[in-house]
C-alpha cells in the first residue's frame, strides 16, 4: 500500500511536460481592446482595407454582445481589457527585416518535438509553427507549391493570395456566429491557410503547431482550409502552453470548405496547459471550428483528442450542404483534476442523402466535469439523411461528473437519426481479470481506457496516434488508488 | 409582458373571491406564488426547459376562469383538498417547483383541488379515476390541483382522464395542472394520464414526484388527441431502493403540439429509473421530448435507462429529442438512447407481399410500435381500452368514446 501511495504521489507531482517558457524577445502591444488595437494589429500585418473593415465590423458587433453562459463549465470572469492581443516573438529589437529565426525559438520547437529544419523533420509532414500571434516558420512550402498547394500562415496568404482568402474567409464562421467568433474575427492573428487545387492529393500531412509563450496574452489564431474539387488533405493540429498561475485565453476559429468530391481529414491533439492539481491557471480553450461540405459527395472527418485546457468549450461542426456528403466526428476528451470540458459537435444536414457519424468518448477523473453536447439537425429538404451518434462516458473516481446533452431536431420523415449514450465506471470484472494475470491496477486502467478509446485513436494519423496514446496514459496517471 | 398582464389583473380582481372559496393551507402560499409569477412572467423559449413550447402565446387569449369545484363521488380515498382528513400543510406546494411560473400561476389561481390519501398499509383496490371534461360556451381556463399522499406501505392506482366535449368552434380551453405525489416508504403508485381532448385545448401539466425508500412509482402519460400539450414531470428519488418508471406515448397529427419534459433526480443510492417515450407524428404535428437524468454524488449504484423512439410519418412532422445525462457519481449504470426514423420498408414489403394493403400494414406497424409502451401497463382494463383507442386513432375513426367503461 505504501508503495502505491509513493507512486501515486510521484505521479500527482508530475509536471506538465511542456510547461517551460522560452526567453525570447517578444514584442507585445499594450493590453486592452478597442478599435485602435484592432487597427494596430491590422497595420502590423499590412492588411488590405477590406480585412480591416471586416475586423472592425466584428469588433463593433462583439461589444454589443454578452459572454454566453450556457455551457456546463464554470468559466472564471474574463477581463478582456487585461489581455494583450498581439505578441510577436520573431520581432527583432531594431532592424525591420528579419532573415533567420531566433535560435531560442528553434530550440523551443525542437524541445516540443517539432523540428523546423526540413532535413530533421519526419518525412511526410509539413509544419506551420505558430508562437503567440505569429507564424515562425512553415516547412516544405516549396515542395508543396510544385503541386500548386498553398500552405502558409494566414497573414502571408492575405498578402500573397488576397482573392482566395477574401472569397472564403468568414463564409463558414461569420463574425456574428457567436461571442468568441466575433472576438476572434476582430483580433485574429496567425493561423494556417491551406488551399488544395483541383484533383490533387496532398502528398504529405499538413500540420500546425500552436504555442502560447508570452504572459498575459491570448492566442486568437485563425485557420482556413479550402479543398477544391476532387482533392484530399489530411491536416493535424497540436498545441501546448507554459504553466502559469493565471488563465490564458485561447479563442480560435477554424474554417474548412470542402468542394465537390473532395475530402478533408482534420485531427487535433489538444494539450494546452490544464492548470495545476488545485485548479489554478490553465488555458481557457474557447474555439469555434466548422466545416462546410459544399460539394456533392464531399467528406470531412474531425478527430480530436482533448487532454489539456482548464476549460474546453469546443464544438467542431459540419454543415452538410452537398448532396451525398459525409461527415464524421471522433472525439476522446479526458479531464482530470479540476478540468472542465464541454465539447461535442453539430451536424446540420441540408443536402440529400447526407450521412454523419458521431463517436464521442468522455473520460473523467479527479474533480473534473466532462460534458458531451451535440446537435443533429435534419432540415426539411435533407431527404434520406442518416445520423448515428454514440457517446460513452467513463467515470474514474467519485468526485467527477460526466454529462451528455444531445439535441436532435428532425424535420424530414425520410431521415434516420440514432443516438445512444452510456455512462459507467470501469468494469470490476475487467480489472480483476487483469490483476489476476499480474497486471497492476494502474496499468490495467491504462489498458482498459486505451481499449475504450480505440475507436477514436484508430482514426488518427500514425504519429499522432502514438502521441495520443501516451498522452492518455499520462493524463490519467494517479487517478487510481 | 403582454400575456401576463391579464392574469395579473385577473388575480388582483378575484383573489379575495378565490380566497373565500378556498382553504387556509392553500391561501397561505397564494400571495407568494403570485409574486413569483408577477416577477417572472411566462417562461420564454430562451429558457432551456421551455425551448420547444411557446408559452406566452398559448396563454395570450382571453380566458375566463372557472371557479367550480370538482364533483367528487364519495369514495374511501379521495377527498377535496378543502375537506382533507389530514393536515395537508406538510405536503401542499412542498415539492412543486416554486420558481416555475406555470406552477406559480396555478398555485395563485387554484381555489380547490383533489386529494388522494391512502393511509398506512391500505390498498385502494379500485382505480381512482379523475375525469376532466372540457365543454361549454365560453373559453375557459381551468386550474387543477392534485395531491397524492401514500403513507407507508399503501398502494393506489390513479387515472387522470382529460376529455374534450361538444363546444362551438371558436371556443378554446386552457388547463393548468399541478400534481404533487408523495410516496412514503414501501408504497406503490400507478399514475396514468390519458389525454383525449381536441385541437382547441391547451394543457400545461406539471407533475412532481417524491419517492422514498423502497417505494415504486409508475407514471404513464398518454396523449392521443390534443391541441397543445406540455407535460413536465420532475421525479425525486430520495430514499434507497426507490423505483421509478416514466412512460409515455404520443400520437400526433394535424397541427398537434406535444412537449414532454422530464427530470429524474437520483438523490439516494441504489435507485432505479426507467423511461420510455414513444411518438408517432403525422400531419404537421410537432413533438418534443427532453429528459434529464441527474445522478447526485452520493447516489451510487444507480441504474437508469432512458429511451425515446420516434416515428415521423409525414414530411411535415417535426421531432425534437433531447435525452440528457448529468452524472456526479461513479458507480452507476446509465444509458440513454434516442431514435427518429421511418417505418421499416422491409417489414412493410413483407406484409404487402402477403396481401395486406399498405395502409393497414402501416397501421399495424404503428400499433406495434406503440405496443412497447402500452404492454407495460399492468392495469388490464386500461391496457385493452388503450389498444382499441390507439387502433381507432390510427385508422382515423377516432370518436369520443362511447360506452367506455373508463369514462362512465
């Protein structure tokens, strides 16, 4: 027993692996948010007037709105004037033009396992590395451009491909969509822009790595992915942040446009700093992610592994407008200590013969609260729509909570919508079986949880799946005993 | 605040009269309830639990208020609240949600109610039936109040039957109903609500159940014909090993609107709850089901099952389904499932192959679908009656029942 306690203690004390900070000169604008700040961000990025106007409209809308409170989380009050909305770690003290990346930054990303030099990188993955408000480097850009694929930071895209960006930006998530989308639209900084031309299969996985480093800032990235007719892309997203006692705000928007016969696979391993065991600090992850399946027979798949963040408020959604389009949502959300997650999806069926699948696995431990919230809507003309949702929750410990809030709204009599959910704890028989065979309880729980989440983990690209599995066991260590 | 205003004025006008006709325990909570209603007004659709029903519009027409008392056949266990054989103060308005505007309005306006009281270890062998006939020449609002108290080891079966009557076309009726059920240890209650009104009737029913140790409660809510119906049922399992069954079936056609909203709160360990709601929607009817199972931190070893199955039989019918779980204990087994779908084409084909006309095949399938709920009714006479009624309903030859044993 004593030994077990030792182990549990050591694990409880285990620090968040990515909690270090990078000492790099960062240009941070003054705290606060007003129209001048919006203009300043826009000016720093050298944006055209239409984008500035878009930001200003969003800002003016945002100030008329109130922060929503319907989610099953206790969101601490956010002082939007105490946050700096732009932090640039690549800015040198005086000289304007910058050629090389600060070695400190290189080191940081190396430490995170994201080498920015192409020769070191895992072959088959192109990376856009974003720290605070700025994209540090995008690898394999040239190689991709040979095929006509555009993969760069969104600021660069605004400069280089303004017509493309203007055509799609804000069409999937308009700035009036919700409070945080309006905030993001007003102050968004770097994120990635991906354009896959017609009939192209992207030869490598594209990935963006987000890192918050500077203090008292928030990250407001914006990602836009456009997959043209008959193309395919797999996109990965990873994120970490240093350990700080204050909450950090992360309000992102991801927009995906899928045209005729195209396919997009979007995978996330979210590992923002979850706060300490007492619930101090951690990232407030309030994001809007949505894909619009505009084309016939288009396909979009969201896969997410959520282990980090103090508060997660995230609903990667799909609007299935194209006839015969298919959408999938696979999610594993793990909460421990004082984390709170309210996550799920929306599937809006508009086109005929559309199909969607939702598989959500929630795991709660410690004193955490884990909720699934999802909407399946079948509109009048969505003949033959089909949805299957399955939401399972696993409870580890008697202080935590697991909740399911599905909404179904069916307006078409040819639709078939199914939903099922279960909540239970780990089966004693399974644990006993493992114990009997010499597997410690801790390990057995790890095995069972991994098996439980397998449906989702299988959907992740290889490298991510390994990382996610590791993360899952780390996040849950110390929960048994 | 438009819809509310007429009720506020009405109360100010008639509250003295109501108080005269009523009794002390009911008057004691009247003014406070009215203040709640005045402060809140009617719930809007922005409120999560009223998302699917437009309450202010339903209450907007100018209704007269009925101050007639229920006619009670002398029977052993049924009384009017004003002539209660027990002190009702520990029960009256104790578990009803004081913050709910419709409950508050009912508490403010109701002048008398019905008490079903079964003393310790007694068993009311004959089902107690409460009929509510809606007919008349003026649009009327009825406020109904029911208090069911089963003492330790008591048993009872209560049937509440809402029926429409003959009335001119431009006349409409609105009923608010608040039912409070107290099941003391080891008692057993079967509560059935059968609604067979017509499209001019709106019904707002709030049922509150408190089940103590080893008690079992079965609540069936059956909506055959109606105008607008909103049934809320909050059940609290406060003692160990309490059992609850909440079943419902709904047949919707034309412009019927049926909204069932339930909350089952497991406050004590080792309780069990089962829930099954089935809807068949035709025409441009709207169905809504929102059921929440809330398991408290201490309610270990809870088993709970929630099922909602729906059949949309016309292109314009609309169904909202929202089965929710909110769980704070770890040693539980909770499931919910919900489906919205169409009739099984293979089954239809099979029957047509064997010479059954399509319309009849569809009717048979719908009947079988509803059977899932009706089969569970232990009271045989009611079960048989409902089968006949449901079949007639699906055949479109539904009439106000003639020679029905239940309604006579």
